């Protein structure tokens, strides 16, 4: 019988790289959020951390003094900055513990989806922290906004995005270094200086009823430029040996 | 040239910084040379 | 005497001894640069060179060291950006060494700017620091490149070039934002301006450019030395690695 031998074909595996980046991003993001929600420890410690930060600041910068109300914008953002660093260090630490990064590198999923998912997850995380700290600040410092409050939300959104997009990128970088917890702020703070200046000036301006348009536009441009930059460079950094 | 202390301090500081950096280069170079001698053995 | 036999003899000498150009050229350049630096310093300090400024007097002469150092630092960081981008595209080790070298030397020059600035500001305006454009931008650049150097020191050697290059690109992207944010901040909160503001006496400009040329030559030589040191260091590291691979009794490594 001259029949050709039956060739055993493996069933075609779903090609992950052809799945839309959006779906991968959403899936990763949901996974992260679910993990955070399940590990109530992280949330509880973050809650307490927010309260502690506000209280310590209130003792350091006397809320009743008129000067403090002038610099309240700066105080709030410094507090947010430190909360963001703590949050960012946490999120990558979990990945590292389970060697998830190596799995991502090997999988055919586009690295940018992973990056966007991480940034969104961190953004939500830090936004929650800010939402917890803001009422406390308002209460302790008896803050009143003379300018439109919706602009404050805009500044908060752009500012947080700036910190988080750079922070996630540098967190991924600093994972490969010794002393990784200190490397993240070492790398993040210098580059974030223009954004921090903009956030603080915008917040102070709005609270005092002055115009903040320049700062908001600067922040938005900064977000655009650095999101693009980080997206372009993330794959390179992820695959660095 | 009037002896302005700040002027002197600025110029001196400049050269101190540069010489300090050059010193680190020279020292490392000497140490490397020694290592190379050891390696050659 | 015709030129040709001389050229031929010289090329024979060079081919037999390839390190010769460096052994001759480098010391010559060092001497030339030394002369240039001395002349530039004389011109900066003597009323024969740069005229004494009316309001500030002799202290203003710090300007001739402060500003060229800043320009040299910016030039070095610009080269760092170029080398980093080239490394990301071509993965050429020489580009990586060039990036490291220009970052280090750039930080040294930035330090000079940040030290001479306050020394100048103190007698003139009575304050140690001012949110002047040049001083503040230099501070932020200094911070960014110091963090770059920390990254290089703390990351494991295989990944360092890529990570550092990525950081350099992001740092460079940051520079226009630094400039604009400080510019606007200063229009809202007016600060003393260091330097001559607008017009500058041509004799002062001449001395300024002379010092810039001198410091640029100096920076080039320092970079060259550091480059040679780094190349040698990497060759030694490779030799050590080869040794341990071949399982020979390793010589005690001197502590880094």
C-alpha cells in the first residue's frame, strides 16, 4: 500500500500576538485590579499610609498659619508623590516575586499592552490614594478653592498620569538594579521636576483664583511626550538582556 | 588684579573640582596597570 | 629636501609602532591646551583682557568661568544624547563608552557651574541661590545625569548600556520642559538674572568665547583620557572573565 503516512498535525494554537492589544491590555489590567482587591493588606496599608502622610504634614506645616494655605498646593503634591512611589514599588515587586516579567518577555503579547495595562493599573491605584488623602487635606488645612474646582481635577489627572507613566517605566528599569527601592525615586524625581513644578504651580494658582492655563497645557504636553517616549522605549528596556 | 575673595574662591573651586576628577582617572589607571601586570604573570 | 622621503619614513615609523601617534599627539595637545587655558585665564582676570564691569567690579569675572563651563556641559550632554541614540540603533560598544564618558565629564562641568554660580550670586545679590534660567536648568540637568550615573553603577553589566541609553533619551526629552517651566515660573516670580542680560561688550564676548574654546579643548582631553581608561577597564574585565571561564587560578582582583 502506497499510502502516505498520516501526518499528525498539532491543532493550531491561538496566536496571542494577533489578539488585539486592547484585549490584552484589558485582561492584564483586570488581573492586576483583581489581585489588588483580593490582597486587602495592600489596600489597608495604603489607607493608613495616606492618613499618616496627611497628619505628619499637618504637624510639620502648621495648617493655621496663612503661609501654609499658600503653599498647600505644593504640600499636597509632595504627599501624592511619596504615595505614588510607595505604590509603584509595590506593584512591580509582586511581578518580580512570581517571575512574571520573564513570562511576559517570552510571550508573543506585545510589550506595549503590558506597559499600558501597568500604567492604567498604577494610575487607578494612585488616584484612589489621592482621593483618600484629599478630603483629609481639605479638612486639616481648611482649603477653599477660589478658582474652578474642575480645573483641579484636570491638574490631578494630568499630574498623576505624568508621575505614573514615568514611574512605571522607571520601576521596570530599576527592577534590574541593586537597591531597587531607592533607584525608583532616584530616577523618577529629576525627570519629573518640570511636571512637579507645573502641578504645584497650577494647584496653587487655582486655589488662589489665578489663571493656570499655561501650566495645564504644559502638563498635558509633558504627558503626551513622555507617554510616547516610554511606549517607544519599553520594549527595548524589557528585552535588555 | 584686586584680591577679591569671591573671585579667587570661584576660580580655585573650578580647578579643584577638575583636578579632583583627573586624580580619580589617574588613580584608576595606575590600579589597572597593576592588574594587567598581575594578569600577564 | 623633498617631502616624500620624510613622509615615507614617518609612515614606516607609525606602522611599526601604532601607539606612536597617541604617545606624541596626546602630550602635545595637553601642552597646547594648558597654554590656551592659561592665556584665557589671564585675559579673564586682567583688565587688559576683559574690561572691568561697572556695577559688579572684579567679581563679575567669575562669569568667564561660569558660563563657558555651562556651555561645555550642555555640549557634552548633547553628545551623550547622540551616542545613546546611536547605541540604541546600532548597539555599538564604543557609543556606549562615549555616552558614559560624556555624562561623567558633563556632570563635572555642571558641578563647576553650580559651585561658581552661588559664589557669584552671594556678593552681587546677597543670596546664595537664584532661580536663574541657566543655574536652574543646570541644576536639573545635573540631577538627571547624576541619576544616569547611579543607574549605570547599580545595574548589572549586561543591561546597563541599554537602560542607560533609554534614560538618556528620556532625560533629553525633559530638557525643553525644564526650560519652559522655569521661564514661565520666572515671569510670574521675577528673579535676579545672572549674566549681562542683553547686550555684551565685544571685548567681554571675546574673552568669553576664548574661555569656552579653552574649556572645550580641556573637556575633549579629559574625555579622551576617560575613554581610554574605560576601554582598558573593559578589556581587563573581559580578561578576568575569560580566565575564570578557563578555570585558571585567578589572580586576586583588586577591589573596584
